[in-house]
């Protein structure tokens, strides 16, 4: 869908505080478009937008559209949203975020990162390498890159690095030069209906890669492997720990705050060469594969190995990806966005591998009733490497409870399947009291979830310090 935007248009974002919406709004503002938006609550994203002189209204009211001539919505906006209803009444042009993003980056050469998990970290790693190489990329990410102090930047170079959004299928609309697919998992089935349909979307995404580009695919993921067998052409490269991968990870050395590994690279003629002693300031096998995906892209872009190594060594991480927020004595508190069973296991196992003698306490805030319902058994098995779990109420994210959910029953299922103690809490003060009364010596507390658990732990930290 071609979108023509005149200089006198005022583009209004409904739900501008979302991570994807705020990044696109920031980019369009930097491109000198007139941008404004609304959201229900203040957050770090809206704070960044306001600092950039973007008008943000709090609360959804039809009066917010007084001067608006064009509307952008995300998949999270409900049909009965007051502003959306008013926009339709006034016959304003309404575009989904994916359509607007596709048009904004249509004149760039795009590296699009897709997958169920690891997109934000991988996007950030690719962006970091391109910045270090002097390519000045445009970046639109799903998390705050610490080195940029933002989720997005408008670069003057030819390349754009984009974290895609598969939650509503819109990732197929993005123009692609190179793509990365980190993995495929049972996620966003409320949109796709079933896993088979989701995998078909990813197959279409791989096959849309042009002949002058490449799709970079993680072959450690069995679901991705099943998709690759169906591809009509072989315009892709594989990476991972798998010995059959074109870019095979081996000789991994895991430290407290970083990882070191080697890569074995096989070209089409099966000639093999190696890159040794690659260091990245991340822990866990999942992050080593994310770094490898970024390396594959960089090599295909002709970036020197020495530049790639420097960029990875200088990488400062992303906010809410195993981010240390504070310490009380020798107890350390971390914040992580993990809200899917696969992500939870990866974070806990990564921490456990380099902190073998420390107790790991997980504070888990489930996100969306629909996700808990469809993945209840998988969630229950996710906490085996933890010493105990503090279970918070479900963060509904606008969903209404449509089935018989019991937090007590859910906690008992986790205890049974993960063989770990589970403590139920009802609110932030319960978590604060638990921390004051129960933490003794050298524990790691990892707070996980896509809701407001991040705010909780930061506020508690300020109150207890």
C-alpha cells in the first residue's frame, strides 16, 4: 500500500508509547514529518518522545485528533478505541504501523530481523557493527540500545536495520535485502490461528528474499529446519551450533559477564576457514547465536573481521535484556523482558552456567491470559534451573479473562513440573516484603515479564536502597 505524505500532514499515532510505535514516530519526526500521538500511560518511550519535542497526549480522546490528518495504529489498538472510531467517522486515512514502516524504509537497503525470540538483541548487534564500520545505518529496534540511548536512529547511510513485528503478519510487508530468522516458536497464535499458518508466513518471508540478498537462518531451531526443507530455492545461509551450519559455532568459553567463541565457516565449495576468539559482552548460548547472525550479515556486507570483533567487544547491550538494576549487599537484581517459556529457560540457563554456586530466584509476571492458556504446560517446565519462583498476577495487557484461570493452580503446576518452590504474590508491596524478609546471601533475583514488572523492581530498588 503506497502512502503519500505531504508536508502539511499531521501524523497521529494511536498507542505511541509502544516500543515499535515510538521508534517509528521518532524516525518520522527526525525525517521532518509533523508527528504527534496518544497513549494511556506515561512510560520511558513517551519520555523520550517528549524530549524530542513530539506532542504526546495521555488518554484516548477524540479531541486529540483535532489537527490530525493521518492516523497510524498498531495491532494492539482495539476497534472500539475512541480515537480510531472518531478517525473513521471523519474518514481520515488510517494505516497500520507495518504499512507505514514499509513505506518509510522503501528507499533503503534493508536488513530485517525476524523470529519468535532474540530479535531485539540481534538487531542491536547488527546495528552496532554497521555503526562501527562507518555505515551510519538507520535503526528501528524493539528495545533501547544502550550505545544509542534510544530505540531508533535516522542514519545518512544506505542501510537500515529493522526489527520486524510478526505479531500481526506485517513483517511480510517490509522490503528486504538481507534477512535474519532467529527461530520460530508457538507465539502470537491468537492472530495466526495455528502453528502451521505461522510457519507458512515465515516460509513466505524467507522466499521473498531477492536474488541480490540472502536470508540468514538459525539451523539449531527444529521448526526453522522443517521450514527450510520446503524452500523453493537455496538463497539462504545457516548458522548455529549445528555441525551442518554454514557458520558453525564451536570452542565456546563462558565468563561471568561475557562469552568467547570461534566460528567455522564453510562456503559452497566446502572450503573451511575459521575466525577465532570472538568476544561479546553477553552470556548464554542464545546470545552467542544472536552474535553469530550479526557476524554473518557483516561478512556478507564486506565488513572486515577486525571491525566486527571491535564492535562486538564494545557492545553495551540492550535495556531489559538481563540488565542489572541494583544490588542489596551481595544480592543482585536483574530485569529481563522474557515472557515466553523458551526465553525464560534461556535466561535462567545462561545465568546458571556462569553462576553455578548462586541461588537464582525468578520473579515472573505472566503476560496475557491467552499466552498463559496456550502455553501453560511449557511455562510450568521453564523454571527447573531456578531455586524458587515468585509468581505475580497476570499482566492482562488489555485482555479480559475469558477462561477459568487460577494463579494458585498455576503456581502448583510450576512446583510440580519444575520441582521448585513457588511463592504467590498479589501486588508490588508483597514483592517488596518478600525481598526484605527472605533474601540472605549471594542470590541472583531475575525479574521477568513484558508488563510493568520492570517498573516494580526499579521502584522497589529506590525504596530499599
